[in-house]
């Protein structure tokens, strides 16, 4: 998928450009996140929230209606899991016809995902939708069956089927536009017009929540720009039954029956550090990356957020950030703070919610010139640029000096700080 307005049909493109200009003139910044979406991408979004029974029924329906191409695409993308984001089968979204755009409202360098919140008395999505309506465009903000506040399309018909196309006609149009089912998946990774660089790079992952990850294709790395939330996991003093003396609030470690950031005993109760541990009385906090050779109830088994600069990536989604070799726990990277001009090397040591991007350890925050408190630090602004290099780690925790020694030549060979800075437009 792309965010290139040039991928839209000319009549719609000119209206979208005018729409965004009108919004900007009223201090409402709307940032395109999706324009042209391939049938394969649509198939992934449709499949990710549906049962195998529903999927098989849809494949059978498409074949029976003369849409074998779309059936092959829907079947060929394989299994995917995620939130419900669309009711449209592949081909039946105006995104595949280059007649739709999705935008996010950006305020002060961060995306606002609320169609009720106001800034200076204005909600950006409502203003965007009302302006689109005045230009005879259809806005998902006003839909009742499936509201989609950032979506605008050229036609008032909900989808190609509603406009009168048969599945056979839709199938033929998609085959003519995108080629073979294999080709449509390959076309899912197109260069993004928002990139402020001429380096070889492609959009590798676009989340339904609006954030994006890019992949450099000459020397593999995942690149993204985000805000920064602070993770205390793995630090000896991360969590305590009395949150006032701990680095972070206990609620951020989970709850009874589901302590995702704490080591628990056979009864599911958090394990408390003893006299021989670094922080007696505090709970043992864990990270996804572990140091072999230590027992599960030994704090040394986990990566210490207070001393090791680590990055957190979202759930299983990080496995889709690069095509030329998957990112794995323990891989290394670099982070740069646009606001402070500080650079830090980092290790991928923990996973977080699959819907969120932009989190790192206390030590990484401090290295980047940010307030390091998990309770009040970090930044809501998209000031941090990350690069993570697949295959660069050792599959275990490393000391700060080991991280630097191992990643420095890889980072320099990739293009170093100059190249990382060039991605401020992502």
C-alpha cells in the first residue's frame, strides 16, 4: 500500500490535494496514511478478524461468482490475526480502485485518534469530514454502520458492489490493474512519497492504527519514527506492592491472574526478591529477551531497563517489519532524538502491545536526553527515529559495551547517523 497521492485517479487526487490544503489553512493537519491498497493488503485486513469458517465461505462465494482471481488472493495471503478494521473483501474497497484515502489528524507532532477530542475548539476529523462533504466527497466520519473517521472516497456508493459492479467485473478490474495474485502481494510494498530521502526504501508495514514502518532494501533495516513511552521491565526496582517506591506503577505490570511483566510462582503470584537479590522486597520483573544460565526467579535472567538501552517492539507485528530476514529478540539498532540531537545504540529486548509503536527502556530514554521516569517521562512527540537491523544480535542480553561494539560497524556500513537523520520525513 502507499500514501502517494499520485497513485490516486487524477480527478480524486486533485480534490484530495485541495481538501488537505483547506484543512491546513485552518490549522488542521491531516496526514495521509493509506491511498492505493492492493487486493492482497485488503485481504489481510479482512481476514485478520474473521474465523476460518467465514474465510472459507467467502472464498467459495467468490469462486461461485466468477471471481477466481480474488478468491486466490484471499486464500493466498494466509492466516492473519488482528483487530476488525474493514467489512470489504478484496476488490470491494475503493482503495483498490485508487478512489479512497485515509488520513490521521496530527497535532504537535503526534497522531490524535479521537473524533471527539478538540484542540482550540476544533476536532480535526470532524472538520476534515465536513470539508470533504462540502466538496461532494463521501466521508466515513458520517457512516453509521461502520464509522471510519479518517476515510474519504470519491463516490457516494459504499463500495464497488453497491455501485452496481458484479463480482466477475470487480475480479476482471483487479486482475487488469494488479496482475497475478503473487504480483499483488509484491506490490504491497511501494515507495512512500513522504520519504524525505532518495535512499532505497519501501513501506514495509502500515498498521490499522496509522503508524508505519519502512525497510531499507540495500542493507536490511526497519526504520520508523515515533513518540517514546518508557518501559521499566527487567529493572530490579521496577515494581513493588507499594507503587510509590517503585520505578513504575504496578498496574503496568498486569493484574492478578495476568501478570505479563512479573515472574510468578506456581500459584500465579508475583515472586518477591529476597535478601540476596538486587532489590529485596521488590517483585522480579521480566523481559521477553532473557539471559541464559540463570533461573527464572533470578533477576539477572532479564534485561535491566535501568542500565541497558533497549527498544520495545509491538507484539508479533515486528516479524512483518522486514522481508529480507526477520527481526528477532536480541537484534540491535540505533535511536536518534531529533529534538536533542542525541544518538544511542540499542537492543530489542521486550515486546509490548501489538497496537502501539514507540517504547524503550529507562536507560535508552536517558541516553536520548529524555526524562527517564516511567511514570512521567518520555515524549508524546514523534521525535525519535529508530533503525533495527535483522540478524545483528546474539539472541541474548548484552552489556552496553557489547551492544556498541557489535552494532557500530553494522550501523556505519549502513550509512550511520547521516542516513538515520535523513528519515525525518517518515
